[in-house]
């Protein structure tokens, strides 16, 4: 757009227009308000997005000037993406994070993004919901992993117990035989330790992982989803209303322009009356646009508030999930350390008996039990 003016007080830069628009309500009712309007200039030359038209400001019609400014203000310095309004880069004051230095959900999921296939858009809130569902699935997979660990422990315990009953080397005697018997018994004791470990893994790790947020969790997530989705639908409806009202205002302004040009060609009472009607309709269209704009902003504010509240709630749920899993994985390591200590206690008697193994004593005992005679043979004498 090129701003063309026949008055020195007409704004000629985007910043001037912005400052003027900020003070629009007071300006509209000020006795100092210039009497502007009405020539359409269809030019385009500015680095910001503006409507496809601009008026050279000439006397006299402040109501239409105000409605024109409103239309210009609505579309000039903001960007609508899927019916949500965002500031243009570099325009307006710099936004501050709601929770600085925390990487909070409420600060980073306002925009939509394309799904992996690139065919549809996924809202930022849907991304947060998907995170919750993925976390639930990963939690389930962790429980399955622990279950496989339990099966290994149970099978190991079963095999140890079976091996402890083996008759192999059962005839070993003496101190070595005692140590060997104790070693086989330690396998049975170790099997009991591993069986208890597997039972505790089930009750203290696997089961809590499986049952955490088991009841109605997905239903609760759907409630979040439907609530925010409904607000987005309302926002889209309000934005459609704004667009419709903006188009109606542009049509009324064009109609007034045509009638004004007719008046310049041929002066008549009927043309003047038509212009008055056109001005009233244009003013009414401007009022309708303001009303639609207020409704849109109210709806967007409500969506904003609910987004902050619900994203913070999902953030809290994720923290609870991570801490719950952390707690029970720590319990796994605790049980594992306990198992190692119990296993150590099963081999301590074996160590003691092995230290007491005495080949000489074993030989003595064996000889006493199995000797055939201690009289030695002598030479034959004739």
C-alpha cells in the first residue's frame, strides 16, 4: 500500500497508523477529529500485510474513516494461522515467556504443525496429548520388560533347584564331601532367593507400572481434547464472522464510493439521500465488525486461558508419571542389590567348608573305614 494524503495529519507510515489505531476509540469521538474520506487508491507497496485497498483521506466523513481504520487495523499487524492470531515478526512489544527457564508446556505449544505425512495440521495441544498417550504406552512396555525379567528369574530358580538335587559326585567323602554337599545345597538356597526376587519384582515393580493410571485415563485425556477442540471450533466460527463482517464493510464502502462518484457527476436529492443511507449502512457495518472482533477476541482469550490451564495440568501429569517410574525402577535396583547380598550369604558356608578341606584328614578317615590290614608282608624263609 502507498499512503496518499491531502492532509498533513494523515499517517504515512505503518508505525504512524499503528499509533493512530491504538488511540482509535478516543480519536473517533474527539472534536479535533479531521473530517476525512473518500477516494479509493488500489496500490500496494509496503513490507507489512495490509488490506488490498487504501483511502486518500479527504473531508468529510469521520464514521467511515473510523470503520476503515478498524478494517485496516484488524488485518495489518497480525497474522492469522488456522484462525489463531499471532503477531507479525518484529511487530509490537516482545513477548515474555509465562514460565521463563522452565521449558514449560504453556510456553511452547501455541502453533499448529503438520503431521508426519504432511497432509493435515496437528494442534499444539494434540501434541501434548500424544505425549501422554505415548508415555502410557512406554510405561506398559517397561512393565512387559520387567515381566520378561521375572520369567528369566523364575526359570533360573527352577533350574538351580533341579540341579541341587543332582546325584552327581554324591559319593564324595570327608571334608571335601561335606563342602560338595553344601555347594549343592547352596544352589537350592540360591534358587529360593531368585524366586523371592521374582515375586517381589512382580508385586513391587511390574504391577505398579501396569496399574498406574489404568482407570479412565484415556477418557480423561479425551475430555481435555474435546474441551480444547470445542474452543478452537468456536474460535474458527468467530473468525469466520469477522471475515464476513470485514467483507460486508468493504462492500458498503465500495457502494458508498460509487454513490459519491455519481453525486459528483450529477447532483440530485435522490443521490444525496442514497449517500446518507450508504453512510449509515457503512457505519452499521463498521459497528458489526467491531462486535464480531470483540467476540473473536473474547473467544481467543478464553481459549488462551484454557490452553494455559490444561497444558499445565498435562505437564503435571507427565512429571508424576516420570517420578512414579523413577521410584519403581529404583525399587528394582534395591531388590537387585538385596538379591546379590542373599546370594552371597548362600555361598559363605561353602567358602567356610572349602577352607576346612584337609586332604590328610580325608585320607585318614578313608583309610580307617576302608583299610584291609596294616601287617606288611615279609620275605619267604626256607
